[in-house]
C-alpha cells in the first residue's frame, strides 16, 4: 500500500512539474523558453509513463517511453531549427 | 556566424540508427505488442526527417534515391495485393492467414500474411510522411519563381 | 460471400496507385483510367442481376462474420448507384481527355479521379458505419485535392472553405459514431438496425440520428449547402461535373441508408425533419437559381434544388415515393453531369460564365444548344424524358403519404428549375450571334462525345425506363424492408 | 402499333426527317410542300373514323411503353377526340399552305420552323387522343414546349424571347398544377385511364381531395386556355410568325384547356365548385377579354384578346353544361346539356373564323408591314378578297347572321338564360349575373369585331403611314383563309350535317348519359322571337352605337393605368422575385466562412438540443463511472490550460507550442486509459503535425509573428458554448444510456482468430484491415495533394481571372 | 471519470469552435485540431474508460478495455493527420498568394 | 509484493520525481532562458533517468522482466537531452534573447558579433 502511495505521490509531483512547464510554455517570454519547456514536458511525460507502468503493472507503454524520447528530440531539434534560422529543413548546406 | 551543426550531426548519426532499429522492432512486434506498421512507418519517417533536419536535403537525397510518393503508392498496392491473394484462394477479400513455422535461425516463428499487409502500411506511411515534408520544403523554391 | 463486391472499390484504387507509380506515362493513364471506370460498372451490372435472382449480396471482408468484421453489402439501391456512377465518371473522364490539359494530367488528375470513384463506390457498398466514414474521407480527400488541382486563386480560396467545413462535418460524423457506439455498442448497419429496433428508437437515439442527418446534410447539400456553390464553381469543368454528379449523391445515399435501415422507427419526427429541410433547401436553392445571372452559379443551385427534391421521396417513405427517389437519383446523376459538362463547354467557348456576356451560340453550336435544351426539359421532368418518372413517383408518393405541401414544393421547384435554366438557354443560345467561330476561346472538339453520350443515356433512361424498372422496384422494396438487408448481412453467424 | 399510333407518331418521325429534306431540297423547293403531306394524310385518315364515331362508338388502341408502371400509349377515339383531331389536322393543312407563302424560303430557317410545327401538331394530336392521364400530361407539356419554340422562332428578337418565356412559364406552371391534380386523381381512382376514372365518378366526388383536384386540374386548363388571370401569355405569344398564331389560337394550343375541361366534365361535373369555377372564370374571362380587346391598336393583339374572350365564352358554356350531371338525364339535364353542345359548336366555329381572321391579319401584316390599326385603313379596294374574308370572320365573331357564329352565340344566350332557373348552387340569386355579363361582353365583342373589320378596311387609305405599296396577297396565302371563310358560311346554312357527324358524337362523348340515337338536336337559325334573339338585337344596336362613338370612350378605357395591367404585374413581380432572391441569397451566402460555420453550428445546436429537450433524450447516470484520480484531474487541468492558451495567445509560436502540449497531454490520456497503440500513434502524429506547422510557418516569414489578439464576439461565444454544451450533454446522456454490450468481446479471442496478441493491432490489420487499407490510401492521396499543392500551379493562372 | 471526460470534450469543443469562428486561417486550423482531439477523446470515452487492462493478450488481468474504439481512433487520427497536412499546406499557399490570413478577406467577390 | 527490494525501486522513482519537480520549480523561478536551460535539461534528465531506472528495477524485481526497451530509452534520453538543450540555448542566443540583468559577462558576444560583421 505504501508503495502505491509513493507512486501516486510521484505521479502528483510529475503532474505538478508538467503544469509548471505548461506555465512556462504559456508565459514564454521567448520561443526558446517555450521549446525548452516543451522538451521538459516530453521528459516529464516519459517519467510519468514509467511511473504509470509501474502502477498498472504493464509493459505496454515501454515502447512509448522510447518513442517519446525520440520524438521529443526530433521535435525539439525542429523547433530549435525553426527559431534559429526560420526554416526547418535546409535545401542545401550553404556552409 | 555559420551554424555549427557538428554536435547535432554526430548525435544524429547514432540516434538515427537507434530509431531505425527501434522502428523495425515496433513494426515487427506490432502483432503482439503495441506498435505495428503505422507506428513503425512513422518512426522510420521520423528518423528520415531527423536526417533532413541535421543535414540538408541534397545530401540525404544522395543516399535515399527514392521517390517517396511512389513508395507510398507501392505500400498501398502491397496492402491491396494481400487482399487479392485471399481472393485467389477463394476466400473473401483481405483474408489473412497465419501459421507457426519452425525456421532455421529464428526458431518457432509465427508467419502471418498480416505482416505483409502491415509492410504495405508501413511503406505507405513512410512514403507519405516524408514526401509531405519534402514537398513543402522543396516546393517553396519552385513556387517563388 | 461474393468477392465481386470488392472489385468496384479495389480495382480503381489499385489502378490509381499503379498510375502514381507510372506517373510519366500519360498514355497509360488515359488507357487505364477509363478501364477502371467501366469495370466497376460491369461488376455492378452483374451484381444487379445476382441481386435480382438471389437477393442482397454481401461480402464479409477478411472472412469475419458480421458484425465483427466489415461487411460490404450490395443491395439493389447501391448496385444501381454503382452502375450509374460508373457511367457518369466515364463520361466525365472522356470529357477530361480533351479539356483538362497536360499540366493537370501530369499532376495525378487521373489517379485522383479514380480515388474519388473508389470512395464513392465504397460509400455505396459498405455496410459498416465507421467504414462509411473512411470512405467518405477517401472521396473527400480526393475531392480536396481535385478542387485545388491547378492552384488558381479562386480554387485556393474556395477549397479552403470547402475543406474546413468538411473537416467539421467529419468531426461531427465521428461524434455521431461515438454516441451511437456508446448506446448500441456496434457499428454494423444491420446490427445497428437490430439493436435500435430492439431498444426502441427513444429520444436519445433519435437525437443521434439527427446528428447523422446534419453530417450527411452537409455532404449532400441538404439545407447546409453553403459550401457548395463556391466550391463547385471553381474547379475545371470535368471535375465540377463529377462533383455535381456524385458527391452530393453520396450524402443523399447515406441519408437514405440511415433513415431506411436504422432510424426508421420515428418517421413522424425524423422524416418530418428531413421534409422541412428538403423544403427549405428547395426554396433557397430556387432563390439562388433564379437570382444569379452566372452560369456556374445557376447550375450549382440547381444541384441544390434537386437534393431537396430527391429527399421528398424519403420523407414520404412509401414504396412509390422511394421508387421515385431512386429514379430521380439516377436521372439526376446523369443529367447533372451533362449540364455541368455543357456548361463547362459553353464557358470554354465564351471564356466567361456571365450570362450577359453570351449570346446566340445556337448558330455556331446547334447540337450543344439542343442537348442543353433536352437536359433542361429532363430536369423539369417533362415526359418522356428521364426526370419524369422520378417526379411522378416522388410526387405521387408524397401525396399518398399526405405530404401535400412537400409534393407541392417539389413541383413548384421544377418551375424554378425551368425558369432558371431556360433563361440560361435563351441568353446563351438565343439572341444575336455575337461571336464568330474564330473568336471562340475554346473548342468543342473532342468534348462532344461525352456530352452526346450522356444525352443519349438520359434519353434512353427516359424512353426505356421499362428496362430498369424491375431493378428499381427491387431497390425501393429493399429500402422499405430493412429485414432483407439484415438477413443478408447476418444470416449465418447469428448475433 | 396500329394506324392510330402511326397518326400520332408520323409528325414526330417526320420532324426528324426534316433536316434531311432540308439538306436535299433547300432552297429548290419550299420545305412546306413536303410538310403539307403530313396533316393532309392525318386529316384524311381521321375522316375514316367519322362513320364509326357517328354511331356513338369509340375505338381504343394501346401500345406498350412502360407497361410495368402502367405508362402505355393508350389512345382512344371518340367524338370529342375526333373533332379535335380533325380541327388540328385540317387547320394544320391550311396553316401550312399559308406558311409556304408567308415564310420566305430564303430568309427563314424553315427546317426549324417545320420541325417545331410538326412536333406541336403531333403533341396536340397525342393530347386529344390519349386515354392514359400521364401520357396526356406528357403531350400537354410537349405542346407548351413546342409552342415555346414556335413563339420564339425569331429568337434574335428580345420580344419574341420574352413572349416565349412568358408562355412557357405560365403554361408549364399550369401543367404542373394539372399534374398534381392528376396525381391526386390517380390516387383516388387508382387508375391512369380517363375512361376508368369516369366510371368511378362517385369515388372521386366523395373523396376529401375532390376540391384540390378540381382546382389543380382547372389551373392547368385555365393557363393553357388563357383564362383570366392567366391570359397574359397569349398576347405575348403573338410574337410568333402569323401562321403559328393562327394555328395556336384558333384550333390548337388554347383549345387544349377546353379539351381538358370537356374531357373531365364527366368526372367533376355536377359539383358546385366545378360549376362556379369553370363558368365563373369563363364569364369573367369573356368580359375581360372583350373589353381589353377594344383597347388594342395592334391587330394581332386585338385578335389575341378576342381569342381570350371567346375561350372564356366556351369555358363558361362548359361550366353551365356541367349542371347536366347534377340533374342527370332529366328534363333539366337535357336543357343544360345544350350548353355543352353549344360549347362544342362554338369551339368548332371559333376555329374557323378565328383561323381565317388570323390569316387575314397575317396577310395585312405581310403586305403592309404593319399591324397597327392607327396606320391602317381603306384597304378594302386594294385587298378585296382579304376584306371579304375578314368581313365574314368578323361578323361571325360578332355573332351576326348569316355566319356560323350567330348560331352558337344564340345557343350561348340561351344557356346563360337557362342558368337562372337552375335554383341550385345559389344560382337563384347569382344566376342573374350570367345573362347580364354575357350580354355586356357580347356588346364589346361586337365592337372589336367591327373595329377589326372596318378600321382596317374602310376609311381612308393612308399611304404615307405605310412604307410600301400594298396589293392583294398571293393566291396561296388567300386560299386557306378563303376556305375557312367558306366553311363559316356553309356551317350557318347546313349546321346539322356537321352536327350529326362531328358535334353530336363529341357531345355524347362528354355526356355519357345520353346515347347518340336518343339525342335529337336540331340547330336552326330561327327560333322565333325569343329572349336570345332580342338580346342579339340589343347587342347589335348597342354595339353599333358604341362603335360609332368609339373615339369618345376608348380613351376612357385607356385611362386604366399601365402598371396595373396583368401583364405588367406579372413582369414586375417576376423581376421582384428575381431581385429579392438575389438579395436574400447574397445576404446569407456571404462567402465568409465564419458565417457558414455559425450557420452550421447554430443548426447543430438548435436541432440537437431541441430534439434532446423535446424528445426527453437527456439522461444522467454516474453509477457506471470510473474513479477519478487526482492525477487525472491534473491532466484535465493541463489540457484545459493549454487549450485556453491556444485560444488567447497572440503569438503564433505560443499557439503552436500550446497546441502540441494539448496533443501530448491527449497522449497521456491514452496512457491512463490503457491504449498503448493509440498513445504511440498520437505521439508520433502530434510531433509530425507540429513539424508541419513549423514547416508551413517558415514560409510566412514576412508576415508578423503575431496573429493578433483574438477578438471577442458575443455571437461566437454563444455559439461555441452552446456547441460545447450540446456535445457534453449528448455525451453524458449516451454514456448513461449504454443499452447493449459492445461487440468487442469477440476480439478478445484475437490470438485464436488472427494469431495476434495485440488486439488493437489485430483489429487494424485483420478484423478491420479494410479500414486500414483505405486509411493509408487517404494518407497517400493527401500526400499527393500536398505535393501538387506545393509544386503545381497552372501557368498564367492569375491572369485570366478577371472576375 | 466519464463525466469529467465528457465535460472536457465539451470544453475542448467550445474552445475549438470559438477558434474556428475567428478570422485567422491559422486559428481556424488550430480550432479544427483541437476539435479532432476532442473527438478522439469522445470516441475513447464512448467505449467506457479504465475498465480492465490494455488490450494486449499478454496482460493478465480481468478483462480488457474496449479495443474497438481504440482502433477507430487510430484510423481517425491518421485520417485527421492527412487532412490537417493538406489543409496546412493549402493555407500557407493561400497565405502566399493572397497575402493575408484573414478569412473575411477571402470571401470571394459577391456576384453581380 | 512489498518486498524490501521493491523499496529501492520506489525510492528511485520518488527521488526521480522529486528531482523533476525541483527542476520544474527551477523552470518557473529562474530568470532567463539560459539559466532555465540548466534546470530543464540537467536536472530533469537526471530525474527521468532515476525514474526509469526505478521502473526498470521494479519490473526486474517483481516480475523478473528485464526490459531492453527501457535501457534503450535511458540511453536515448541520456544521449539526446544535452543536444537538445544545446540547440535550444544556441537558437535562443542567436535569436537575441536577452540574458538576465544579473548576468555578469557574455563571453560569446564578441565572437558572435565579429562573425556577423565579417559576413556583411
């Protein structure tokens, strides 16, 4: 029972962190802040899903953990690219 | 200042391999675990997109000389094709078959035509996703002319 | 089990995908796409005879017994529509050969048309609610692409609205699926019908049925047709024709299917609602048709009027009225393709769609003019042309069911159809001939064949209605008796 | 297929052959000579039926067209049909002869003219011979259409087109009303055959739809026969070439309505509604037509209004005659049956004199180049033959002896006098109106007949007002009118010959209670000094007085404001309808997507919320709900905040980021609701969508990053809140109303059935693999769409879009 | 939980609708996206929430959540993705051509 | 199932969550994007790693299930999180997002501007 309570507490903490990050997403002020927060949300999601898997005794979401890792990386890269040079994919490497 | 993509590019090289492996895993595993053609395909597409992000289109194109639209069409064709095979056997369209076989290396493996169908799905998804992203990126220069 | 049912869907899809791969060979496109259009029609013909002989044909895809798998069901109604679709699309395709232009051909025009046909055929055949959604999406997405194909300013502007509205309606469709699934726990039409009948169509289910009515009304252009005039007037003629002929009809088909097979227990509420919408549609459509002086607009508003008219048959819900609706539906698909093609030809010749800028084409293009005239008379329902039987039976059915006002509106609508289109005829074809043949912007070369073909079919449909009456009657009876459908779909496995 | 069918099809078949003949023989031979054969053949052929019909028999034939819907070409000849058939073909012959000389083979598109004419003739013949009510309707509409084409024969003139349009609109409108009536009639009687309907009269008269049926069918007849107030199309139809006018207005088109009323009299006769409508409208039309005719200055218009008034006369006679069915074959009945006879007789006479008059007017027009009475005069010497014909026709129309019009006019007066004594249907008080109105109308009829004859032919010849030398018309043009005039006289002297072979059979056809042997009708010019004769004398005296003083009082009539004429009202209201339609349509078809969305959402809310409330669909039951975890609440809160951010932010980037937050949190929902596949998919799709958003936004660099504050609009708020509420309530209700176990239990055997342990995947690739197949097709199509959108733009697409 | 989800769906619909009713093309697309999320959640809710384990046969718990809505949502997500992609590209093309993202300025010319 | 071994897993997870939470506070409280970058990437990476390890241990102990996917996940996050943080920080800098006023020195400024100038 205590175990589950610990899990729930962790989940709540994670939720709070996500909310905190959402606050940052909303608040900004710069795009970079938002992307950063989004990245953090992705990471928090990974953690929450992990905790959740424990709570539900399921392996079903392990794939998701990795996938979120991948996608949050790809997404962050894309965002960063966008804010940095205003375009996402280069036609040709001018450099 | 010229953008210095060394970090990104070297990490990308590693991660892309991971992603590819992972997508193949997702794809093959789909029948029994979460995953399947669609997700496998999309994560493959994500890997390709990551390549595009880290490098430039032409460089990637050198290595992937595929018309992704045709790939997508091919995927759909495969999917329809599996449907037709069922018909040839006199069963309804899209009947899937599965059987457990002992293969030399893999041991007892389940062989299912659903996998071929799923391959079609995966190809279609890869093809479409990448071609969408590419056409937007490429199309722009044409458009402005 | 009858594997023929899949062919009208899989074949065009397959050919379309194949053509994407062989993109460069336009001749292959021109060769294969008509084949892919005709083939479903031939299948439909076989199906019609099979249905006549041995009842509704079904195919449980993947061998999964209904309601668990997806069923394709060809009842006579669907088979007839399938057949007409094939004819109409073939004619539009033939028209496109000479009018659509190299550029569009290169940019997947033919595959897209084939996908559109796939979607339409599938929507006619499917026996599963969610699958219907998917087929709707197939033809909608194809239509999105077709409508934007070419990227002119008008196309972009109107297609934006078209897509946005259709996205909303698709969302509503899914909302409806969700509600219905929550209440009944199933998706198969036949099974839904059983469950709804078992539960009795209470207030909630009726409300859900209204939700579906809204969704399909959006597609059919029943009352919620705001997107229609704009989006049908921007694409090239061949595309507009195929839209006018097929797209709204799928919506109408879906309304028929839903309200004859599943939600038929409270006709005093649901069918009355449809009746009011149909009447409003006809009124608004008629106002648009007589108000504008623009060829394309007039034609599109006529599409709207006919939607309202066809649905009267459903509202009255008697054998005769359904018979009439089916007749009129067949007629309307053909004739709308015809008038749109003629309209496109006229616009091609004169380079404008404003009536005031046209005059006296009859001297240079008498055949075109007279075919338009015949088409107009057909639309008004002058015997022995093709619209007549539909008009007769719809009105008769409506009167028999004591929907006098609705039948009256229907007849009144034909006056407006007549007025709006005869005005077109007079302005375009009569009057002083102001344009010599050299001044024409386009030509009728090559495009006359499909027009003549459609006119011929329309005439044949009117004069030779005897030939199809048996089929139409079976279709109407089938619509009236949901049990036929249910038994055909769920015969062996049981629930 | 027998000879009767042949008769009706010959004109159509021949119409198809005309272009060929035109190609072969034009301009060597006037096409009319070939066409002439057709009505001639028909006429002669119909003659063969006279003996049969004169015996009171009839003949039916049937040709299967759509037997399964009982749409067969059932034709049948009785006296009435034969009379019409003979008129149609006979006058057809004369009209075609006339047209050969009237229409130049060099200037006019003769092949079209004769095609239309043949179609029209065929349609008329079909109309009168049809027994099947819907076949009759078909021919009815065909006459409207072919007359439309004929009227607009000179389609380059605007007035022709307008006239044609007007006639088409009104007659087709009437046709549709009639169609509605016919449908109701078939519902009542359950048959398409007119004869069988007549046999089932008692059903019809007792049915609750009886009055609507009458009104609908009469609307058809009145519009076709140009009864008040539908008469406006007829003057407009004068734009047609004169042979057409002569044909349409004397024997055919306008008589179709009369035919219809006569044909249906056995079905409806004897009811007060039918009587009052037919005879009342008839009398009003008679009066209206005759008074308006006097005002006209155009000869053809004058004739047109005279036609209207004469049709009113026949109509009212038919109405009075319908009383026969009330009284049955009693003495009273016999009295009123004479009205029917009078109607037939006058119809016959009218065809003769009106045909001849039209031809004369055509000759005048042809020779002088004008039809304006004010410019004409004194043509008597120049055109003696025409004058004679006009004199005969005019006097006959005025009801003077020794012309046939006198006979039927006498009978008309008798009939209106008889009405007074009927003592049913309030006739004891209102009956007095009939003779009075009839008499007044007859005076005006006399006046306009005189105007027609004397203003054109007597008086001073005014060369200066005409642009050419006037001389007598060519022989060919005169022949037909002379023949008709000849008949006008002959009928007066030998009425009973015609009566025996033509009129009596027709009479019996309308009144089946009389058999042909028992009926004994003698037409005689002299009845002694009875009321009718006195009335006629009164007419002549009053009429002469008025004619002499015509210059004094006609201007008074012209005081009637132009804008209040029926014609003007019609045109104005049509114009108004068009304008308002456009205004209203433009009012709601704004092209603004926001408006369209508002319509859609409001409709959605109104319909669904309304139906939920009215049908008591709202249910609420939380007992089945699952527990709520605090974590869930956090998620819900997160989604809400993120979504609201999308709503309120003014920064494009923030919006995109917040949107993807929503997407990711939805993924979390999928996790807590145990949907791993969904979570995976949603995750990937969300990311790709976000990337797409960014890709697209790269392309808009020059525009501001801000998308501007979202403007608050109360409508939007109301609509959106209402939509959300509706969705929620429906969702709650349907979730509380789970009536059945979902079918999903079946899929739990996925491993045995499909060899898959992932049920969702098994559903996707196997159970519902078809969906997936189509889904990837959709994806592929969308991919193509993106590609074409990105790459493809019509060359020069921006230039030719002037609109 | 179903109740809460229904409310959330309603809220998302409200927000989506409000966005859809605004003038900017982009906002409309956002709105459509949000509505599609809402729809997915609604379908999921319609199958009942949180009963049983994930629909994987390896999971050994009593009963599964309803897998059918999940499959439907999956299809719906993909289709939505396809349409959104198309719409996005279309909107940016229009944006480029019309130089505005204000739908009110894309009314088209009122005829006659 | 509440063996003492599982407590280790639970502790890992709890610790991870606390770290994540702390970093979230950091994300809210820290003054500019560059400082927040520390909180976002370093701490949360650590936090999530700890949680994942905890999860891994849990399944290892309770079910004897060793998930390669989790290991891969850990590896992947470990690999990419710094890169992501790097990219974000760089893009922020190049977009001219200001440093907080408390910052003492901007070492990159000189280099950056020289390059920008030399380009022109």
